[in-house]
């Protein structure tokens, strides 16, 4: 890690530091907001953002990616906190972190490759919409009766004007200089304008008071202290936290690994998915022992970092450390930042995150792929990331299986003496194509010797083996000799276990390899 930072140029180090400052400011309102969503105190949300950020930046597998307290985790843990208390949350985070560590240790991160590209596009579009909708809530305020309502016209116009000013500054700065992150310039400029002009608009402190209902609340806090989750260590506790731990681990890894893939594409570099699993696990374990709410990778803040030029681990480390310094010593400064400035930054993130080119795919890609993009997008908005991605993978798998099941066919030929018939199989033999495969053969009309050549095919699963067993028995019942050619060693071994009376041609039979784990 240190070698990567020291090898970076001076200009890159400067860019990473400035980008980290920008991200640190953008992390605070998100951490506070998600803490309220989860039903925990703002301090727990802030601690969670710090520990997830610092651990994933140091030990994770994707330099430049930012982790923190997220909405995806907040909506999972809210019922656990409400029903059983905060200590059960810390216990659940410990177990979730262990699951994530094991996922990385056993090199299961490579399975993110199984997520189809249309699912990734749907995931990105869905998250962009979710981030946008979350910012819309900033134009609301809570009445004395506890109900949320839109701001009055005067305050709404001020808020919109400051948002537009923030967006304009972000667009203008790169045309003047690329040495300073535009989002940082925008936040500082709008904050100074509001402060010295006494413009009446909602700040981070106002937001905090509005959400908590406590006029004396503050972001300032002490250093987090070590403590072991105060729960009974028994089977009953395990039954309570296990479902939550599994969901936290899976949701966190899905969002983190998909964000990793997105940043890989943007930076044209490759992250290490298994190492990232370990980094996320260490972050949640640290949150368990130091009183954080847990979390995962944050696509919005990661996009801010990448767009601001952050490329090495230094940007994430700086963001986490500056974030903690703000909490401990600079809370009064952070509390004066207008919410409008942060909303403007996030609107730019939304615009840059959304795959606008997906609208052009209507006429370019199969309808099934475009349907998949829409399905994942809507499921992400309506439910959550885990349901959307898992559903997308299932839909894509069913689409693939249906297409492949129709692709199996055979070309046949008879020997000169008409005593032997050869079937050359084309296409994969798996559970979806077994019925079509069985219909290929003419058991009664075929000669006494039959050769099935799999040089252009592959037996993919147990259903395929069962189909071969079925074919073999059909020919054996008719006292005909069956020979199989170009089968893999794994398939031959399975056929032996079924006592199938057929021959396998050991010459030139394939040996299938598995994708390497070296890069993960």
C-alpha cells in the first residue's frame, strides 16, 4: 500500500489529498441521514463511516473506492435495532464481517464476474435514481407536529438557487484549472457566500436538529472507544443475529463488488475482488468493536472521488482521517455548510452516474437485455440492491438457459459399410437441453454401433450425465454398442459411477480448466 502511494507523482498525491477533503465533506450528511434511517444516534453513523472508510482504504482491493455508512445497510438493520437494541447490531456486524472475510479467504469474490452487464447497468441506473430521490428529501422540512412537508416558496427558491450555483461552479472550475477538485471549490465557495451574506438556508446543523428534534444536538464527539458487544453468547442470540448478519454481508458485498467493477471500467484498471471482501469484513468487524453502524462501498462518494482525480489509497485514507478530524475538532465548521451545496454535488454525481447511453440501447440490444436493465433499475428503486441484483441474475440465467436449450443439434453420418453411425453433437448439454438431445437419436433405426462425438459440445452438469445414461440404456436394451468420444475426464468418471457400458476415447479428450484466481 505504502509503495503505491510513494510511487505516485507529487501532482497525484496533491490531487488525492484534495479529493479526500471533498469526499470527507460529502460523507457527513450521508452518515447522519443513514443513522436516522437505521434508528441509531448520529455518532454511531459517523463512527461507522470512519471505520468502514479507513479499513477498506488500507486493506481493500480497490484504490480510490470509498466506503462508509450506507442506506443499503441502514434499511437492513433498522428492525434489529428497534426490536433488540444497539448491542445486537454490534454482534450482527461482527458475524457479518466474519462472513465477508471468509468470502474473501475462500476466493469467492470472482463470482462477481457472473453478474451480466445489463444487470450492472440496471444497478447503476437504479442507484442513481435512489441517490436523486434521497436529495429530493432535502427540500422538505419537519413541522412541529412531526410531519414532513415541502419548504415554503421563499426558502425553496433560495435552496434551488444555491443548488444551481453549486452545479455551475462544478462545471466551470475544470475549464479554469484541473488541479483542484470542482466539488471542493463549490462547497467552500457556497458556504462562504451563505455565511458572509447571512442567507437564510438550511445547514448541516439545521438538518441534524430537524431530523432529531433535539435543538442542543451537535456533530462533535470523542474518539471511539473499544468495547465488546454486550449480548449473551448463546444459541438464542445466534438465531436472532444470523439472518441479519447474512443479509448485511451479502448486501454489502454485492454493492461493494459492483461498485468495484464500475470503477474498474472508469479508471481502466483492475481491482482485487477477494481482497475487497476482506477489507469490507475488517471494516464491519471494527464497527462492531468501536460502536459504528457498519456499511459498505458508497457509489456516490466513490464517484466524487474518481471524478475529482482520486486514484490511490491515499484519497480514501485522507477522506477517513479528515472525516474523523472534522467530527472531533471541526464540527462547528461542518455544521455551517449549506445543505444546498451538498445536494448540488450529489446532483452532479447522479448525472455522471446514470448510464444515459442505456436509452440508446433500445434498438441496439436484444429486447430481453433491455428488459433486464429496466427490471433491475426498478427493483433497485422499489426494493433494494440485493433483491434487484439477485433477481437480475436469475432472470438473465433463465434467459440464457432458454436460448442455449434451443442451440443443441447434431450432424450424423454412416460408415461406408452402413455398420456404424456417428453423431457429432453441437451445443452444450445441460439441464435445459436434455430433452432436445434425447430427440436427436433414432434408437430403432440406428445400426449396431453408434459413436457420439462431443468435440463441438460439452456435458455441463448432472442432468447432462443423466441424459447420457438414458441414451446408453436405450441402446444397450437393443443390444447395440455405444461409444462416446471427446468427453472430459470429469464426465468419464461420473459415467463409470453409473456403470454405463460404453467406451470413452482417451485420445484428444478435453481437460477443462477453471478461471484463475490470481488477479482476485
